């Protein structure tokens, strides 16, 4: 069943507005510890995932900026939360939070444990956190570390925190593999949204942008 032309037109307009909104992203601050994060009164959307899940590429694709989010030359080494403000010049109506990737083998265990605790505290205590986007490479699936993160945020999701499980690098999958990955991810997402995403093929980019815009603006814009 196809949507009426008017509905398709409205959807494209909404997606274009959402992409334009994300394109306004600009660096706000970086914080190695939670106490350095500014207290903000606008909705915050956090991006989390394993070091090789394509998080920086995803953020840069959504914001249509090549170097907004930096991928460390040594995955897992960068251990600061980077905030990017969104909104018209001189205004901030939402913030993107780029949390360091986790699970990279070369990082010393003590550093891993320390950072996992910082992440957990952020996800549990950040008052203006509106949504969490968990990036997963569908060829690896949801890992044990991803499961731990899901357990950390589950109480907040039950209280209304929005959640998106984004299956990155979808261009690496054929149609049947993609369908299988989606089915499995929906079972693991605990009622959250699930989408396929490919920066290379621009798959899922507009749909993800629209969802984030709706979450940030309370479904109205």
C-alpha cells in the first residue's frame, strides 16, 4: 500500500527540515569527566557504541559535516564526552553528545573500567538526556558490552527515555541479511526504535534525522 502524494510530500519536507536542523551542529565543549559537563536545559541526544561501530561517521553524515566528530587514530583512546549544539545561529534548542567508543582491546583494563563507570553515570544521571542512539555493526550484532549498556538505560527507557538501535554499515549486508539483522535487533531493543543505516549509501539517514528532530522538539517543529 502506497502513501498518497500529499503525505509523501509532507514527509519529504519534514525530512528536509530535520536534515537542515542537524546541519546547524557546531562544537560546544568537551568534558573528560561528568563534573565538567555544563548543566543544560535543552534536550540532549547521546550517541554510544563500540569503537568500531562507525559512530563518528554516523554523526558526520547526519550533520552533513566531514569533521565535526573525530575518529581517533587509536580507537578507544579518546575518553571525553563531546557536545555539539543544534539550532539557528546564536540559539541552542538541542545538543548531541558523542560518547567515546568502548570495547577496544588495546585500551588498558583500568582505563576501560574507569570509562565504563563514567558512561554509566552519565546515562543514569544526566537530567536533560532525552534520547540514546546505540550504534551496532549488524555483522557482529549486539555484544555483551552493548547488553550491559542496555541494562543501564532500561529503567530510564521505561520512564520515557527515547532509544534507537542503529544498525550501521548496512551496505555490507544483502537483503536477506538485512531483514534478519532487523528482526534480531527488534527483539533486543526492548521496545526501542530500530533502523538500518549506511553512510555510504545514505540509507536511513533522513529517517534517523526526522526521528531525532521529533524527539528533540517533542514531535512538533
